[in-house]
C-alpha cells in the first residue's frame, strides 16, 4: 500500500512558511507565547501560512504510527541531508535548513522541497542515519546505492575521495549501484566488500552475517586456499570470533524476510523467536520458564503484530499468557 501523499499549498515567501513552523513549535511549548497574535495579524500571508502548517502537522500526527509514512519520512530526511543546507532568515536570526528540519520533522514527510530547491549534492562523510525500535528507513547514498535500515539500526557514511564505504550497526538491506570502486561495509571491526549486487547484512554482538541475494560479497583481509573468503548469491557469510562459515540457505526468508515485512521461523526455539520479535517491540515478549523456551515453532509473522505470535503459541502449546502494560507479554507453562 502506497503511503498517503500530502502537499502544502503554494506560498510565495518560503521564509513566512518557515517562520510559521517556528511559531507552531513555540506555541506547543508555551501556548500563551507573546507576540504570536500580533505576528499573525500583521500580514494575511502569516495567518494563511500558520493554518497550512497546523493542518499539515495534524495530518502527520494522525498518521504518525503508519509504517509506510514512517518510511517516507525517513526517506525524505535522508535525501535532505545529502544536499547543502540553504539558510533562512527568521525574526532577524539566520538559521540553517537543518535546524528547520529538527524543529519541524513532520514537514519533511509533507514536501520539504517546497521550502527551498536543493542545489548540488554533497558527499557528506560522517553523516549518520538511524532508526528507532520498530522503524525502518530507506536511504539513497551519494553513489546511487539504496539502503533499507531495519529496526534499531544505524548507518554512517564514510564516502571520501571516490571511496564507497559505510559503517553499519544493526541490520540493513543494500542494493548497490555498480562501480569500479568496491563498496565497503564495516561492522563490528570487520569489513566486507562487493562491487554490485543486493545484500542483507546484520551485525549482532560478536556475530556478523551477510547474505548475498544477488552478487558476491567478500570478507576483506581474509583469504582461504584458492582465493578470498566470499559468499556467492544464495549463500550466507557468517563471522563469529575467529570462525568464518559460508553456507547455502535452503530458505533465505528466514534471514531476509524482514525486508518484505515478515519474520519467518523454521523450527526454531520459542525463546529465539521471541527474542527476534522483541527487536521490533518497546514492550517485550517474555518467556517465563525453560519448558516453553525450548519448544519449537515455525511460521511467518509481521514484526509489529505480536498478537499473531502469541495466539499461535496458545493454540499449539500448553501455555498461559499474561499481558502487562509495563512488562509487555509474559508467557508461561500452564
């Protein structure tokens, strides 16, 4: 389902719109902010701009939990940071457009390009994109590569002088633009390289895994008899401590299913499945005893719809479920 599209009406003076956004933030923190009514009454365009900003933010707030809108908002913010930031003059003070994005994030999902046209694209080394628990974000990199960040993940750009390099925390889907320069993914002190293709890379504590959907990904600085350690399409490269393993996945969806909105489990312990779902939850699913933890479960579940997982446990196993607003969901033996 495509995310809803909203558009702020045309306003001739972008500075007025920016100032209206600033007033909106001030009134949220201090409803009786002095000077607002005087400012709004001083020019019909002020009132019109404030009404449009208010309507846009109410619409964004109403849809704030929609996953598609969250993805759209992150995509827009990611694109915006790849441009040189124009500056606006508001109330006698000059502020960067980046500051405007900080105080008016909902506007980013509603067409921030209407505020100012972006000139040339930068290659911002050190720029970091992050997702919160349960969020995803699409990021377009300076070389045209596209990355989808999974829940609670971060990507830092280290592009410099033709080098294509990023640092990853968490999990991300990489769709690499072909280039003569190798693309380097750094995670947990390791580096993996590829020139083109599609890859799903995940960095957990003490474990880095990379699945080659299309193309070949190699472990930099490591070699085996006959050449580099590399995973071709359909294979998973896993590095834990000093051990490296490459294996073909019979069911790749068990690793990459999140990218299509589903977590797929194939005869895994209930504890492991709950731990995976908890990556997407603020209130965890807790397994109260070892009897339940070691049971095996198979199935596909949407990360943000834990009731389906809980219902599957109640249907297939002798468990009881307690829901607690603070502790989350507790599952114990009957």
